[in-house]
C-alpha cells in the first residue's frame, strides 16, 4: 500500500509495537 519502502528501523519499531498486528504495519508503513 505504501509507494515507498519503509526504512528497516521504522519497520523494526512498528513490528515490536504491533507484533500481533502485521496489517497495521502495512497501513502505517
């Protein structure tokens, strides 16, 4: 959904905060 790939650090932080919500990572990323 994101036009640009999210930085690995951002993905790591979001993944830690939403380990059970991968869909949210896709929306925010």
